[in-house]
C-alpha cells in the first residue's frame, strides 16, 4: 500500500510543478504595468512573453506579443529604460521652468 501513496504524491508534485509559461509571463507583464515597473522591465517581460508564445507554437499570439514588445522596447530606448511605466509619475511631467527646452513647433520662419 505504501508504494501507491508515494506514486500519488510524486504525481501531485509533478502536476504542481507544471505551469503555463505563457500565462506566467502574461501575469508578470500585467503586474509590472499595474505596479509601476520601469520601461526596461516591461520591455524585458514582454520579450519573455513573446518567447513563451513562440515556444508554445502559438503563431498569432507570438506575432502580437512580439510587436508589442518591439514597441515597448523602442519606447524604453527613447525615454530611458529606468523611466516608470506609470505616466502619472512626476518623471513624465514638464515643469514650467523647463518649457524653453522644448522645440518651438508653433512659430514659422
């Protein structure tokens, strides 16, 4: 009777260890976006999500996640990988005393 219990216990451990890498990667992306991860962290997490979709041979989701990762990584490269994802963060604000630093897009030659 003892070997049956061991077999059942091992089977339960194996099932518990099995997870869905795509769902895990998506939950990490969601967590970072909601809780103020940096642009670099979100970029990296979305690349992992795209890779997990490719490993699962899910072509349509892979293309969507890859495009989303490319966009977020370009944004991270342009704004800085350490910028927060939350646009209400003060790092995104333009202070009135810095307005002279902005390009003049209104006046014409």
